[in-house]
């Protein structure tokens, strides 16, 4: 098998194995299934040209693209947001009310705070890893996490404490 074929196979195997996890992370970053799919697609397209260099350990690189692209997309689109006085109909069946409340509160956070929360507490990255992925200082990760968790507790005061409390 030629080197380009091996790289192609390596990329396809990575996508097949990690697509679900990448989609979950992207959904937490965007709050929308459609935007999450677009975000993963963009991240994978941006990773392809660098695959030869990152093939042995692609996850940190792809996560970095997801987080940074999510913030960039929010900045580009925020001026196009449309507010409405009508609340959409709520589903009859669905996730638990705590989970829905937490998702809504998470989507109310600014993009950088949301990215820090997702990477630190969902992806279980260290402060240093989160800082490196987002291109910010460790102190900024700490302050963004502190502020985000305080905001989540404020927005959803009745949540079980373990849902908005950092792990060890």
C-alpha cells in the first residue's frame, strides 16, 4: 500500500471511530445538531492537509479546531441573530428537565466560557490542555471556568450540585 493510501485509510479509520464523540463535543459547543455537524465537517476538512503530521495523535488538533472554529463562527454570526417574542412549542417527551435546563444554560454562556466548560468538564481536559487548545493562558481558563460555573448555578439554581461542580 502506498503512503498516500495509508494516510487516506488512517484518516477514514479516525473519522469512523471518533465521529460520534466529535459530534457530541460540537453539539455542546454550538447547542444545535445542524451546527454541530457543520462544525465537525469543517474541523475534519481543516485537519486533512495536516494529516501526515498529526496522524499519530489527531485528537488534540481536531479538538483545537472545533473549539476555535466554534468561537469564530459565533463571532461571525452573532450580528445575524433574530429575536422573537414567541416561544417555540416545547416537546411532549424528551430529555430530563435538569438536562434541558443545563443545555439551555450552557447555550446562554459566551462562546469562550462554553468552550472552556465543554473542554474541562465534558472532555475532561486539564486546565493546561484547555489553555493550549484555545490559545489562552491557564489563568484565563481558570477565570472563565469560575465565571461560567457561577453563571450556570445562577441560571439553574435547582440543578443537582454535581452537574455544575468541577471534578477533582
